[in-house]
C-alpha cells in the first residue's frame, strides 16, 4: 500500500510497481505539486516517511537538485522515485515554496 499526501488530499492506494510517486499521485487525483515531471524543477519534492527501501536508488537529477543532506533526510523527487518492490510506502509532498 502507498499513502500519499498532497497539499490538501491524502489517499492510500495499491502498490504500483514501475511507476513514480508523482504518477501514482496524479492517477489518484492527489494534489501533488509539480511543474516539469522530469527532475529539473524540484517542485514535486517529497519526504518519504516509510518505505524508502522499496524505491529505486536516487537518480542523478535528484543528486543535482536535492543534494546529500536532503537525500539522507529522506527527501526525494516524486517524478524520479520509482516504486520497485511491494510494501508500505508513506510520502508527503514538501515543496520549497
């Protein structure tokens, strides 16, 4: 199960392997903030509170936009965080602005 929280909407949906957290949020009509969906704007930034180990490794775009301190704290870009394994994932959209 994946629980995603946007600006005002929180929903729990079935795990969808191979999809990004942003794509899952869009399909579930969660008000997840984003502009580009390709890792350049960082507006889809989120904090993964549970299940980070179920996601693909951080992408080059994430290293460029977030840096080691944010990545170590559990932040990811929703458009880059791909679900790779089944399990419980909890993420909250946390934009910079």
